């Protein structure tokens, strides 16, 4: 499988807004479809980590038994953890089909940098809405830096010396995420959209939602020739601690490392030869929380190099 495609899908795992669903079966079916369908899949779908790993890593041949780890802050509190998919809630077929249809619809209806509240008629017995956002793409580094309001966020010109900034895909928070509506307001919006969807016979209705200047996920790509290094920064301020679920049959290896006294988690994914280094930044008052992930090809970028890059972000 093309490494760029694996890398593009890998960017999506740490999005905490992804529903807690198991899409493995549908993902596998899509991955073995025709090439054009594969390409659309990588652009459109955000899926749980179990789906990605099931796609990339089919058999465990050279790694020891799976071991899951967590990261702690200086007070010993867990701020990030990996768990088995056995601990993950399984969703119904109806939920899976609704979310699959939603991601396809969102890609068609929204433009880059837009958000909307969707009501899907099919497979929606509880009359629920889904909030969707599309990325904003930056290829100009100065424009990206101007747009990120938190100036403590470091957006490097280069990493590892000769990997230069290529582009960034950024998801900004929308108004309903920053100021969530009450349950009563949600019910009223859902009912209004339900009527619009049924009357229009389109099978859905969408209400535009205003965007804010607060970033949620920033995926920056740095390139040297054909080689790439990814830097992901996820803003989890005010959110619960992130958890990544990994299928037990997956071929991967994790270990804790320390960089400048900060606990980090290094993960290698077997056949794909892809690895990542992850850590959590918390402000002294714990009101601000960012999860950083640096990833690259193990054949091109060593663990020591990832640690060196991470150190540059700690300065």
C-alpha cells in the first residue's frame, strides 16, 4: 500500500470527535475496492485506530505480545493512554451506516474551512444531529502562523535540519464546540432540521455553523525530496484525556521514553515501517492541554531523530 495513503489516514486517528464505533469491516471492504474508490476513501473518512491498524497490519509475525501503555504528567496523573478494542463500545449496524453516510455527505456539501450541523433521515431512530467540520489547508507558513491565535504553539520552518514545511491541514473549532448549545436547544435544532430533511426529500438537512479562530487539530507536513515527517498538534483544552484503541492482533510495539524529563510514548507499526513519538503538554494550571505527535518512516527517520525533533519543540 502506498505510504502517502497510509500517512494521510494516520493523521486522522487522534481526533477525539470521531465516534466510538468499530468500522473495521466497512473499512476493509472499501480498501479492497477499485483504485478510484480507494482514493476517495482516504480523503473522506475519519475512522477509529482499530480500522487503520487492521488495514495496515494484518498479522503479528515478529513482535512480542501486545502491551498497552499510558502517559502521566509530573503529578502522576494519566493524560494519554492506549487500550485494547475489547474495552471499546461497539456500535450498532444502524449507527455505523449513518456515520458512513455522514462522512460521504459532509465531503460533498462542505467546503474547506466550513462547518455544519447535519440531520440524516436514514438510520436515525433517535433523531440525532451530527456536527461536521472540514479542514482548512495552508501552504503559506506565514498565513498559518497569523491564523493560529495561541502564539505559544511552535510551527517550525524546518524539522530535522532539511525537512521543510510543505503544508498544514487545520481543523478549527466551530461555534457550537466553543459554546455548546443546551440539550433543549439541541432538540429544537434537530426537530427543525428533521422537518426540513423530510420535506425536501433529499434525505438530509444541514445548517451552517460559524467557525472560530481557535484551532482544534493542526497536521503539518515537512518534506525532504520524497521523504516526509508529520507533526500533529491536537488541542484538548477542556476535553477529557485521549484514548487510542488498538486491535490486539495488530503488529505494533510501544515503549516509554524520556526527553528533557518529559514522558513520551514511542510506537512502531510493523509491516508499514511507520513510527511515531507522542507526548502531552499541560500548562502549569492544567487549563491548557496539547497532544503532540511526530511521525515518519522508520527506514528514513530513526527513533533518536524523532526524539531530537521533540526536544526542539520543548525549548
